[in-house]
C-alpha cells in the first residue's frame, strides 16, 4: 500500500529518538527508573497564572473561533513585549498567532518557497525545518557547520553555497541542538548577505528568553523585513497548548492570513486567552526564576559531561541542550544511545535526528530534569562508559 502514498510523505524522515522514547517508556512501565534527557520539553508545568486564565476563558464560554490572525489583544501584547524586551516598535498588524511555532514555520514555508526552490539551513539543526520545506515541495540545502562558526550560518557560507534556486536562509538563535546564538552584528551581516542576493531571512527565535548571562537580540532590531518564528512553548512553558506566532513584513500579511484561513482557520481560542496572562508581572517572575534554574542545570551538566570525556566544543548560551561529540568513546551514536538506555536507563538523543554532518558521532542532552536527577544521570553515564569500553 505504501506505493500509493505521496512521495513527499515517504521522503520525510521520522524522529529517530521516538523509537528510543518508546523503548524508554516500556522500561519505565516495567518498573525501571528512566531519566529522560532526550525530549526538548521543560519539566515545569504551565505557570499558574496562565492556567488560571485558560480556566477562566473556558468558564466564560470563550470557545469559538478567533480571526485567522489571532486575538487582537494578544497580538498587541506580543507587540508590546517586543517594545519592552528589544526596543522594537512593532505594529501588531504584523503579528500572526499560529498553532505552535510549527504553524508559523508552515506559513513561512508556504509563502516563500515554490516547488524546486530551497532555503539554506545549518547542519546540524532542528529536523522539522527541512521536512516542512519538503512538504511544500521545496528543499533544504544543508550546510555543514561546526565549532568554528559556533554551528551557525555566516555571510561567507551564504556566499559559498548560494545557488540560482536559493530563496533564503533559515537560522535559529538560540539553536537546537547546539544552544548557540547570533549576536546583533552577525544578524545584520547575514541579513545584508541575503538581501544582496534577493533572499529572505527567516529566524527561529523560539528559545528566546532561555539564555544565560545575556539576552538574545531579535533580528527585528537590525532587519525590519525579516520573518520571525516564535512560540509560547519554551520560555513561556505552554508546550501542550500548541501556540506560537509569526512576525512578517506588513506587505506579506494578507497572503499569510489567506494561508492561515485555509490551513488551520485559527489557533486555539482557549490557548490564546491563557497566553494573555504570560505578559503579566506575576507570570514573568515565574519564567525568569525558571530561566535561572536552567542556567544552574547547564552550569552543572556542561563541566560534568566534559569531565567524563564528552567533547562539547562551544558553550551553549541558550535553549536547554548540550550537543556532545562521543568520538573519544568510539562507536555509532545511535548504538551508544541505545546502550545507555538499556544498561543505565538514561535516555538521550542521537545526532542522526539533527542532520547528516558528523551525526553519527554526536548526541544531544536536554537538561530538562532537576539537578538531583541530572546528578544521578551523570553517575549512571559514568558507569555506562566503563561498560561501553569493555562491551
């Protein structure tokens, strides 16, 4: 029967970590204590003020469709947030509320990519980015990046890899899986390199707010024509509510609104009403306390893994991931992840999920567990490395 399914469906790869997650859940169901460092979801539940706002919306019967672009008051709140955090004067009319950051990526891909055209993407990077491009019959040109560019695209890489069918570049700051940022000057020079070639710049800012020792600049500070993807999932802790947003140039909004109307009608009304509470002082205090906790976790896990022999060439400045080279231990990354799960009951993600460049020698750790759990994970991994070396 698979021969009757679309070529695009068969070309889109699964998350390899999901097979590991399924096995981890089986082990857990059998009574084993599994430490989950594989999934990019914070361990914190949604903040109480946000939950209360959602409950109040349900109680008030606010369950009908909103406009495709989202609640006007939420778009105004987001625009105000850009003013306060980044000093950007953002017109709320340029903000579209979407079903998660994925909805924003779907809109941007459908708007900017014709069949056979492509975006430049860093390899390693978030896998769904290239899969969305395939869905709209475009393609991702994966550009190998390493520690020398902090795993980010540069103007020089754009110049070297730009082709006749290139239409733009998608970058992430902070990036998944490496946690690295682009500073203001890097965003400006990257924007200039793309504009010189008639290309679009799309920036994934989904992990903004989860940065340590500094605040990430928004690309809108240096390029008012860039497209920005963001989400309420990570910093705002609303993963299961499935809510995000897209900031676009004013001229693109009518086309994007038309796409939204046809693709998903509107984002969840209850989630939008709940998200309004994200911008209250009470909720912001909770988010900042959680950011400080993620910083403590990073500052523990990074040196602990390096002490065990994992090579982490660049200190992550944001998100909640560590991307580690396991070359010193030998063997394939996927097999290594399977081994740690089966013997030590610690679940991590193989590099295969993030691209092709040296994927078989890298793994990702998500520090989305408490410090005591991370300490236990490190102890188990140390034991596992001894077993791995004598397998």
